[in-house]
């Protein structure tokens, strides 16, 4: 296993164990199988384990496994505060103490504000006294490092990054999300601020393996360097010095062994020009069914009405490169969960965006098409509920 440093010089395994997808037997946790897989990972050098309050049974399972095998001091536990459920300062202690109990520990090594999508969510927590609460928990030794996980665009990510002296952060990032979500811009900004970056969704939930188009699989199979689609996706990430740790939701012994083997022999900047070209060809095949030829350059931004045009098109395209639910879900997260909505409905068709688009996209026309696809009736009901309960 190889390691990269956190903000304070501690070694984090470059492969992290994502505990959301622990093995199950029917509808219940297969604790015996999960234990074997976790202990195999620990014995081979994995020391970063990621879970969350809302992952059903995950915190309890991890706590039981670590306690039973007396290995708590060999690993770092990362878990997440469900900040979207917090309505009072008392609730902070309620959820935190419950998590300590579940995990059978007296401290959390890496504690995240779960799924910040908008600076307004952090501002809400500040009004409830979150900064003082964090300071006290750190003094007590109950929280060692404080960070956040993020879903949104790069501009909002940087706003949140600048809003507090974070110890680390977690973003969705892979070769298909290079210019979406926090993206490479967010990754490099965090690195420049000496903030370690934990990567989630390196395979886009398995889509860069199981749902690759046949032509994309053929490009990989025919390439002179023989690696699996999963290995290429992982190596693309670890090739970048800015990436600290990549999470994998491992739920088989073979998966644990394969990922550890890859993580044991990768190198920073090992990709050749030919390797990058091959990945670009794979991306082109994945994108062959896209509806809008948007590169995510963001020259059309800022929109005078606050619409996130590149993200809208990215989600619209995702409906056809993956599936409709995937695209709508991401659009829902990025748009509905922000205080200042960047919804397509705000478009006044001024046309300023089109004047700056290098691809000469008919943005106004394509936004109308995207609106029909991205906003079914039940989506609109969901938006109203989000606004009613003020998620942020």
C-alpha cells in the first residue's frame, strides 16, 4: 500500500474503504463477510474508512468490526454529520454522540459536514454555533480533522473552501467529471490551499466499468497496455499529485485484493501521452449520445439570471450517456439543494450566453429542450418540498 500525507503530515492510504456498500445478505448486513473483507484491507495497509450517519447499518457494522478485532488504533474513521437535519445547537451533540456510540469510539479522525451544496448551508450552521462547537470538540480530542463532502459546481465549491479553515474535503471526481462538480479546478484549488482531497465516485457508481459502451470497452481491450476499465479509472486519479485518497465501495474479497494491488504500484505522473489519448477516446464513445456539445468551459457564465448553464447541459447529457434517473438526480442535487436556485425556469432568453460560447451552441433552444427532460412533474413537487423545508 502507498500513502499520501494529510494536512498535518499523517499517512493516509491512497485507497480508502467506502463503507456505504458493505456486503449484505438479503436485506440485512452480512457482518461476517464484511468483517473478512475489512480485515483483509486493514492487514494489507488500508487505513481510511469512510461512512456516514445516513448509511443504513454502516456505522454500527464498522464499529463492531473494529472493536471485535481490536484494530481501532490502526485505522482512521471518517464519518459525516447530517447537516441537513440540524435545526438547533443541541442537535449537533445528539447526532455526534449517537455516532460515537455506533462506532464504539471516543473520537472521529475525519469528520465531515455531509453534502454541502451551497454556502448557505454552512452559513446556517454558523448561526447555530457550529464553529464554537467544532473548536470545543477538537479541544476535547473528539474530532481530530474537520472537513466537508460536496456536490455542486466548482464556483460554489471554492466559496465553501474559502469559508473556513478546513482540514480536508471530499469531492466526486473521475475522468468523466473532470470539468463538472468540483472538477479539476476545485481539486487544484484545494491542493494549493494545502487541503487534502478525498475522492468519491471514482467509477461513477460502477458506470465506468459495468455500463461502458461496447465500443469504449473495445478501445480499452485493444490498447497496448492491458488493464481493466476499473484500473484505468483508478490510475487516472492516482496519476494526479493533488489526489490524496480514493474511496472504493468494496464488497468482495477479489475487489479488495485487486484494488490494493493497483494502489501498491501506481506512480504520480505515470500516464503517457498515449494513455491520455486512449482515455479521451473512451470519453468520446461514452459521450457519443450527448444532446448538447458543451465542453464545460464556462465562457457562457455568469448568467445574469444565475442559471448554471454548463451543469444543466451536463446533467441533460448524462440522461443519455448513462440513464435518465442519473441525470435528473444530479440536476436535483445541484439545483434544488441550493438556496439561490440556478433553475432553467429563470431564463429570460437574453442571449448573452450565446455571444460568448466557443462552440456556438444555441443555448436558449437547448435549455428549453433540457427543461422538458430534466423537470418531470414529480421533480417539480420535490423542488417545492425542498424550498418549503429549507434544506440548506
